[in-house]
């Protein structure tokens, strides 16, 4: 039972690490893009027209970029850890019958 929990935890950690690596490779640029674009769309609707590049607008866009990067990063890490947990359960399910057979055969050999 303890080995099962350790295997699932290890799968979760490996999945989260792979999710973070995938975010760094594939998600950083889209985080900048969607964060800035989404912020500009919201500002356009709030102001009722084209947005002038003032200092306040630039600060709001910077916060939007940060929010976009953090959101995509957290989604990547969570999805990676969920997939890793699933793989941990799968590996445990595949290896569990072998452990049960070994435990059943060990007392039989001592008789």
C-alpha cells in the first residue's frame, strides 16, 4: 500500500515537472500574446474605441501579460500533474499483479 502511494506521488511530481518544462517551451510566448491581446480588447470595450498608448494603458497591459503567463503556466503544471497521477495509477495497476504473485509465491517456497 505504501509503495502504491509513493508511485502515485512520484508520477504527480514527474508530471508537474514535465508540465512546467512544456510551459517553458510551448506556453511562454502564447501567454504573452493572449495576455496582452486580451487586455487590449477589454480596454477597447471599456473606453469605447481605439486605445491611446498612455502610461496607464501600458501598465495595465503589463499586468495583463503577467496574468496571461501565470494562467497558462498554472494550467500547464496542473494538467501535467493530472496526467502524471494517471500514469502513476496505471503503472501501479500494471505492477501490482506482479507484486501479489511474488508475495503469494514466497510462502509457498518456504514449505
